[in-house]
C-alpha cells in the first residue's frame, strides 16, 4: 500500500472517516428514485473529480469490496476507514448500504475498518429494539443519520423530534457516542430543507456526552453551521464533500477551511473522502499540498500547517474513536492487503 510522505519525509497516518460500500444497481433499485439518487451521486463524482479519476457509470453504481480496498488503502494512502451506511429503503430493495457486507470486509482486513450503523427514529419502539440488537451484534461506535430519508409518507425528520431524542438517549445508554449526520447538499429526489443544520443545535445541547459530526459541514449553510459549532463544543465538522471542492474550486475550499479553523479550531475538523463518490488519493495529495491564499490567511489569522493537517487527517477522528495511532501503526505493519481484483 502507498503511504503518504510529507515534504519533510514524515509518513502521515490517515483515517478516512467517511466511506461507503453501496449497491445502487438496477437490480436493487425499487423505483425511479433509486436511479435518480445514484445518478445524482454520479454527477457529483464527475463534476468535482479530476478527469483522470472518472469511473464508468456501470462500475460506479455497484463496485466490489476488492476495488474499495484497492482505491482506499492500496492506492489511496489511507490507513483506517470508517463505514457510514444509510438505509434509503424507499429507493432500494435491499437498502443502499449493507451492515453485514461492511462487517465481512472488516473481519477480512483486521484493524483497517470501523463499521458504523444507522437508525431512523420514525421506526418507533421496534427501531429502538433493533438499535439495541445491532449494537450487540456489530458493536457500533457511531451511526450515520440521514434526516432527509423517506419513510412511508414522511420525507424527513429532525433531531429535535421527540422520537429522535429517545433514540439519542438510547445511543448514550449503549455507548454509541459518535453521531454522524448528513447536513449538506441535497441529492435527488430528497428535499433540501430536510438536511437543514438548525436541529443540530438542540440535539447537541440536550446530549453533551455525544459527539455530533456534521458531515459536509452544513453546505450550503456553512455560516449557520459555524455559529452553532462555536457554541456547542461537542459539534464537529466532517469534511466529506467540502474537501472535494479543493480541485475545481480551490479558493472556495480555502474559504470553507479557514472559516472552520476560525470558528471551531483544528481539533474539531475531520477528514472524509466520501468514497466512492471520490477517491481519497487525489484529495489527500491536494489537501497536504494546499496552502491558504495570503489575503484569507491575513484576514482570519488561522494556522494551516502540517501539524494542523495531521490532526484533520487522523488525530481528531482517532480521539473520537479511541484509536492510539502509534499502537495502530504497529498493528498494521504486518497487515496484508489483497491486490485489486479487476
């Protein structure tokens, strides 16, 4: 596997805190919405990736576990990765993500993966029981929530809803401390407003022992997110999606990262590639080479040096997931990874 070496020769340990193994194939699509959703993902993939990293769509909709291992670990510089699955069972027959498939890959490659889960508070008492069963079965340390997911006639929920709070209470009771929430750009046909970041404020205040990782940093509501996160110290910025702008919109990315550093500081920003929308290789290369424009640096006064980048790429996620990086390096020394199977 490839290890990223900084200009000073230091090998950089990397935790990709937002990856997925999905099935958006025609065979799994329940209706037109399944095609709309994966096509929107593919548009994000092509519009923001360097052209040499474009995938054929038929490969993008459903890819093999071997390809994931190759792209993330063998080629992508990543040492550990965290699965963030979602249901989308109104769009896909077997759901978009698969807990068992993630778990199988985790067992095949020990010490490489953390498998998070998900829940939907609209599932009521039955869902609370299932959450407890899944914690027992998979030992989840975190969950990924999709507040714009559809369920029956409902097209979304809020973290401030009564049932959401009951589920968060259950997470606290079970020791599921890391609550990752998609609060960013919408995906067809989901409703943009159902991803609004405002409900994070109430949830974070009510559950100070939980960590709320706002994936995609609330885009296009960056300002709202920053004002919430500067007050709620258990709110973190997940860089997935936002970091992909580093290629096509580098100055916009400079604005985003400088605002996050200004309002949250470097201890609450977490790297995620959002694989397989984007491959981590080119993102990590560009991120470690990236420097803030002089005028933005002067205005915000933030620091964006190698030490800050190392915290974002691994240190902050390691703290949330109780990973001792030096011990982890030792565990991975003799860890064999399979070469890509075409």
